[in-house]
C-alpha cells in the first residue's frame, strides 16, 4: 500500500511539473483577510468567462466549509451569474469520475482558507490533484486565499516550526532548518508563497524559507491583496502590499544554527506592479 501511494505521489509531481511548463491558465493568489468586491471583480475579469463556463469552490482547508462557500459564492454572484458549485472532497469520493471531470473542466477553481495541511491531505496523490492541474493547463484560473494561497507552491509552508514546539503566527528566530515544508499543489514549482504577510509580520518566516531554498523566489502577500500569475510574471492587485525576496548571497549557517547572508534581492510592491517570479 505504501509503495502504491509513493507511486501515485510521484506521478502527481510529474504531472505538476509538466503542467506548469505548458499551462495556459492563471493563478489568482490572495493573502487572506477581507476580500474587497473590487478584488473579486478582478478575479472574474482574470477568469475571462464564456457563457457555458462554471466555477467550483474547493472548501477542504476550512473548518467551516459550508459557511466559507456561502461567503465566497455571495461575493462571486455580485460579479457573475455563472453556476457556482461546492465540491467538498473531504466528504465525497475523490474517485468520483463525474466530479473529477467537472473539476477538470471548470474555468475558475477557488480554494478556501483554513489549514493548508488539511487541504493537501484530502487531495495529494488523488485524481483531484490531477484534475486541478488539468484545468490549469487548459486555461482555467486557480484561485486561493490564505491556506488556499499557501498550497499553490511545491514547497508549501505548513505554519509549523521544527525547532520550536509552540505555534506562533510569526517566527521570532532566524534559525536554520526551522521552517517545516510539505508538498503543495506545485502550481508554482519555483516560488514559495507566504500569506497574511504584513498583518502577521512574517518576515522571519519568509527569510528562513529563502535560506532553506535559496534558488527559489519567496513572495509574501498581505491581507486583502493578491498576485495574478501568468507565466513568469505576477501582477499585484488589492489594497496592501507584496514582498519579494530572492538570491541570497554568501548564505551560511553558524555553528549555533543561525542563518546569515550579506545581501539579497528585496522588493516591496503595490497594486499594478509587475513582479518577476519563477513558475
């Protein structure tokens, strides 16, 4: 059974890498918090709907999935009259071909916030994972907020510290090997996303992530703010700011496990700015 699971995960990762290279779709990654009607309007514009298109909400990260669906569907209905479906695969068979085919054919897939680990537990190594990538490859917009933002990355920040057993919304140390990563959706193979960024002061967590994966680009998205990704460009939207860290120079770790480097790329961006990323 374990061997079968490993084969399934390996296959899913191969699908992710291939889809990223040829994807026609967009990512609309929201940092959490309140979503303005203007931001949702930009999401609908990005999705570029046609008459027979539809939207699927994936609520598996949320502790209150039905309530989360209610709120996002109400916001979306202000901007579009398209059909909006709630596919909770935590309570439904992940092998249901009808649901999987519908998911793969959606023009907008929206992933609710909550716990990114809960979401990935429900989808990793399943046809749901593959269907999301198929939709993205075929031109769908994949959107997510908070935990739904974190899952976009291949190296997903779980929120836990490996060297501190007490959960904190922000890290208070810059230690080597302190950030716990897990396998995310891999819609972004080479960019790491952190969310609620300025609101929860997550600089230490993202700097630690950059030190752990210095070849990656690390993006921190504040609440009420999003990046709209197409290819290797990300356009900022919303009310606050986005942080970009990349390319640390002379990265080292001291004998006590402290991270240090002498410089890195740092950028602070607002609505309308375009950021270079690595898809």
